[in-house]
C-alpha cells in the first residue's frame, strides 16, 4: 500500500511509469528527516512521492499500527480476551 495515497502498489510497473514503486521519506531529509532510518521510510507510488516533494503529510489513521498484545496467533473461534489461564 502506498503510504501517501493508501492505494495498492503494483511491483510489475517499472520506472518511469507514474505508478511504479519507490521509497518515500516520511519526514523529508530537507525537513530534518533521517535519510536511512527505517522508521522514516515508506513504500509509495513514484507519482505520489513526486507530488509530495518535501512537504510533510499528516499520518493517516489507518496507517497506525495495531496494538500487539501477543505474538501468538490464536483461533478466532473463541473470545480469548476473557481467558486468564492457570
């Protein structure tokens, strides 16, 4: 998903196609963002990244990472939040 527009990124498109994938700096380097910090990088369409340029964009709500309660994957057939175990 493009971190700027939120639409899927198709990796079959290659540069210079406008929808080709690229890496965007969430906080632009010109605005003090770190150039190689992984937390400052996101997948984007080439055209979205070009349009964003060196502007700051508000982080979309759906981009917020869900809270991780546990790394265990539990079946969805039971309400595990009420289970306390022994």
